[in-house]
C-alpha cells in the first residue's frame, strides 16, 4: 500500500508542483489549502507524513503543528517563506521535524520526505515482534503494543514519548545527555533542536506527575530508581 502524505499549502502553483513530484515517487497525496481542512483529514485518516506551510489563512501552520503533537509524532516537514533563524527554531520546537525555506528544490523535498518516512516506518512495531515488557518502579511499558502504564493506569503517549520512556526506563539512574536522547529518539539524521527533548520531558511530567524523572543540570535527564 502506498504511503500517504498530507500537503497543506495555500499557493496553488507550489501545491501542484509538490503534489506532482510526490505522486511521481508513488506517494498518495492529499492536498489542501487550509489547516482547518488538514485537521479534518488528520482526525479521519492517517497520513504517514505532513508537508506544512506556515503562513496560512485562518489557523496557521504553527498552531496546526501544535495540535498534531498533542496526540501524534507523525513526521512534519515545514515549508515557509520565513527564513529567519528564530522562525526555524520556533517551527522545530513546536514539533516540526524539518524546515525548508522557499523557494526550495522539489527534489530536495522528496529526498527529505523519503528519509523521514523511512525513520517513521522503522519506529513502528511490526506484527511479529515478540512482546517485551519493561518495568521501572511504578512505570510499565509494553514494547510490542506500545502501551505505557503508570501506577496501574494506562497512559496515552505518542511514539516519541514512548521511546523516551523506554530509553530512560531501560537504564534507571543513568544520566542521559540531551544530545544523546535527541539522537536515540529521533534517529541519527534527525534535524532538530535538543530543546525538543525538554519538550518531551515536559509532556511526560504533565501526564505522569509522580514519575521520578530528574533534571541533571547542564547535561540532561535520568529516571531515578525508586527505593523501597
């Protein structure tokens, strides 16, 4: 089955060109001109990757990116005429996996899409994976089912949140550097800021208030082993 890509771009010329290049590579493309339409698609279907313009009428790309990241870690490639460093950092911190400044090469966009889709596919568990359970204090992770339980209650987590928990829980008390966590969660070729790690930790702490994740100042984080 062809992988599906959601394309959100209000410029019809750019939208048609990008859609054409992605179609030639065998991808199924759903192209829309507003984030509101894209949000309806996100709730009804499951694109494997989003190509997202930032400057949109109505809901902008930043807000759409934030809404997606509340429940999903599907790859997002941001395309924008804004080329200031602060805009790129904001886009990445809000959950974007990549950032291309207009005008860009459609071939480069396709190449980056292939890379992110490959990484995303590798993160998904296969049907024949053996069930594996990791227990760390009151935290229990079912690797095969990608389910997390804390204090006996199932907690809804995204793919990257689960990977972060898995890394920390597999070696309790070990202090992981932010850069190491960024690579382990995102992959060797992940293009992003290590502030994305802080955001993941913040979200996990919000979902599991008593989870003993400690900040190692100037370095990173660790999951502290609970002594009885």
